[in-house]
C-alpha cells in the first residue's frame, strides 16, 4: 500500500458484461469512503479509468448497510452509477463482480450469494475448465409491476410511447417500438410522465420484438446515460413482453443489445435467471483521495 498525504494507491480491476463496463474496487474491510466527486472522476474516461459504474466489493460484516445479510452472503456489492448515485441492483455488475471474486480466489467457482441493496442474489460462475471468458449467471427473482398503467416515455426527438413499469430490484420503464432507431438520441434522458411515477429516477428500455422469444434493446440507464447493455433492463423487457402477450409458461429468451447478447430464462413461477459474458480486462492500481483509512 502506497500512501501520500493527498492520495492513496489501491488495487482495482476493470471488466464488463456485454460492454456494460465497471470498475471493481476491492475493499474487504470497508475502509473506503467514496464520495460523488471521486466516483464521477473515476468513471470519467478523461479523468479516471472510465466506466458505466463502480462496484465496491466489501464484506457484509464490514459494511453497516449490509451487516444484516452477513449470515447469508460474504460479499456486498456497493454499486454506484457513473454520476455517483447508489444503485440497488445491477444485473451485469453483479455478474462481473462474481467473476472478479472467483478470479481473485475470494470465492470458489460454482454457486454463491452476493448481497445487494435489493437483497441477496445467487450467482453461478463456471469453473476454469469452462474458460475464464465464459458466462456468469445470476438469479434475478420475480419481476414486479408496480404501475401506474398510464406511463408515457417521450424521447428527445419528440416521439412518445406508452411504457410498462417493471421492478427487478431497480426501476424500469419499458417501451416497445417498431425499430430501435425510432428512439433517436438516447444519450439525452427521455421524459417520463406522470412525473411522480419514479420519484428516484428510472432506467428506460426501448425494445423491439424480433420473435416470441427474441428481443432487441437499447437502454438509457438512470445515473449513466445510454449504455451498451443492461442486465436488469434485459429482464425488465422480457417481463414486459410476457406481461403484454399473456405468456406465463417457462421459457428462454434471447436479448440482443448494442454490446452483445444476454439470455433470460423464466421459470414457471416467473423467477428469472440472467446469463451472459462477464470478463475482467484490466487490473492495476489507481489513486484515490486519501480518506483517513486505506484498503488492503
Ligand atoms: N447496468 C445495470 C443497471 C445499473 C443500475 C441502474 N443504472 C440504476 O440506477 O438502477 C444492469 O446491468 O442491470
């Protein structure tokens, strides 16, 4: 550990799931205090490493926010969007974190639990004989449809569509369009009405149905902007599609995103699993503002 009066050098990794990118900061003893400015700077490709989100990996027992889950999971995913806001769940992020925990020997391959702000999620990481660049699966639970039923999404180009509110541990508004290009510039946050539907913001999916079990998707992520993929968004879009078509049988879906393909399996009870690539591409050290304590 290298410290100065101004900054501290700490290990980090960078990875992605279908080009939805994350910085992983191992903080087993819960010593980091990441403020908004630090997160924004790290996530910015010009001033930091660049990523859609930050995954601080902290032991549940060392994190007051997660201590109540310490009997069911060793690690807590402290997920932050690129704008510094905390997120409750991240389908690609948790898969990248699981890959990191296994690659670094902190967890053994197979199934294990990770705590999130949305509760415990179980992940499955195949062992190395399946290759380090293989897939990771996460059990996402059963989506909820909290309403209201009159949500409208309007993109910056002025086009509007009715939307379905789906909660998969974080909030989503899913619209179905004829062609993905209809959404225009999704780097600009679409407007969502009624204004009170999402008091804490929302991630918006623009989806096209390519077949009964095949969707294509673009996403404007809350706290980030348009991203190349979104795991919770893929599950939300499948849930909305099933809701509209009245499908209730178990089924497997393919979801194509700009950054790659994710697979969503739905069980007879509606519980979803999300599977896709999760890779660690970079490891190194990064300088963080010194905040009293450092990290191992
Ligand atoms: N990229 C994520 C979703 C991250 C959280 C989202 N930005 C939010 O604020 O809820 C995913 O893969 O699910």
